[in-house]
């Protein structure tokens, strides 16, 4: 049974219980898409003037694509400002785990009117798969100076909280008790902490990062101005630390960080209690 107040089990239109993405994906397309469209923040629908029933704008252009193949425990929701756009405004990817948990694999929400930074390709112009295939240092520097975090091509719309509340209720309605994720960067991990996540793996590293960025620590000492991403003072903010870590300041790669949230439970973690707050993008 659902744990969140006012939540009810998810039922198909014939009244049968839906307890997995695979079960939703077996439904006919209109019903399946309507369920997944329920994960879109209301402010996003307003911004793009989307009709919640048709997912079309006033010009009757369909801006939402739901990819949820029958036979798979996987769903991807893509929203674009215009049908012909390459870039998405909203992108979420969910999958069931073998342990009846929800995995939030990706979530991107960005402002289509904001300047774009080509941090998603390397300097030769090839897709870099979140910097695993080379970086684009000039674009990264521009993005950092514009106040963005690593991997952000555009500033965000500050809708993740709204999306996550919907995703948690969605997960709860399926009878699942846990959401798992893998933060792509240090700032992602800190952001997830704010939404009540704890660590399956990586808490030791997060606490070590905070300790070593304190005055006298080895990461603090590595902020020596040897690159624009390693300037003194960057230890004070989530964004500064995240760019330094993205630049390879750690002794180990940023990898194998796994986090989880129990439905309706806030783990109360804060692995960077002394941070200076700045405007988030």
C-alpha cells in the first residue's frame, strides 16, 4: 500500500493494479502516455503552453515524446520547446530494478531560452558522453563563468523539486519503497541529499571530500591556481568543489556513487555543512 498521505495504488483503466514500469508499458499507448505525462511539472506545461490531455502546444504541435517499449522495464520522457529542436527542455529516464525499486537514471531540465554551452562535445566536436570521451575546456570555462555546474549545457529551470515530488508519489503508487540513483557529479550528490537521499556507496568519499577541502587538507592545497577549475576559494561552494572534482582533483575517479531514498523518509544527510550558498542554476 502507498505510504505517502493521500496516495492511492495505481490502477489501469480496467481496474487492475499496476506495480511496475513493465506493467505500465503493456498498456495501450494513450493510457501509457497519460500516466507518464503525470511526471511532468505543472510549471513546465505552463511554460511551453502544453495541453495536459494532448501534450500539444496551441499550434497543435506535439512536444512530448514518451519512449516506453512493451516488454521492457524502462521509460524515457522527452520534452522539447519546438518539435524540430535537437535539445530537450525536459528529459527523464526511469527503470525498474530487479529488487522492485525505481531507478532514476537521468533527469535534465533546462531553460530553452538560455545561452547554450557545448560542454557535451569534446574539442573535436564529437559527443563526449559526460566527458568520458574528452572535454571541451573553452566551453567548460565559459559555462563555469556563467554560473553553471559541470555537464550543464544550459542553466536549469529550478523544477527538479517539483519533478521529484511527482516521481516519489509515482513510485509510491506502484507499491515500491525505494528510489535509487547514481549522481553524475558532486553537485548532483549534494542536491540529492537535500531531497532526503542516503548513500548505498560513496558516503566515505563524500565525507572525505569535505574534510580534505578544509584549510590544510590535500584538496584545499590543490586549489593552487594551476587551472581555472582549481582556484583558491572554490572549496567554499558546491559549484566550486564540483568543477574542481570534474577537473580531476581527487585521487580516485568520481565513480560508483550510489544513492537511495526510502519513500516518505528524509535521511537528513548533509556532507557539506559549511558551504556558502550561491544562486543555483
